[in-house]
């Protein structure tokens, strides 16, 4: 794998992770911030970054592989983000 391909894949992962974080932080039940981000702007930003990540990944691998990898990463992040928020709440409320 060339350095350019690795950089594109890293950028795709970063775009998808940032988009998923934007969607999560705009939700009412998020546990990272004391108040959620404005739902409209975080939703629009998150929704724009997810297809950008798929597009970037499709420059290196086939489109079907890029879509599958993006969906797997999004599912993983939507499991990890609430777990991090719960861990943060648990640590903050520990005696």
C-alpha cells in the first residue's frame, strides 16, 4: 500500500469518526457534554462528513467495500460513544 492510499484511508476514517461524533453530540441523550450541540448544525455537519468518508474510501477500494467499511465503523462508533459517556459519568460520580 502506498503512502497516499494510507493517507486517504486515514482521512476517510477521520471524516467518518468526526461525522458520527457530530451526530452523537447533537442528540438529546448524549453524555459527553453538559448540553447537546445544536441539533441542526451538528446533524448537517455529521451527515455531510459521512458520505465524504465513503467517497474518500472509494478512491482506494471498491465502492461496495467502502460502504461496508463505513457502516461497520459507524456501528462501532455508535456503540463506543455512549460507552465512553457512561464511563465518564461513572468516574465523575465515584466517591
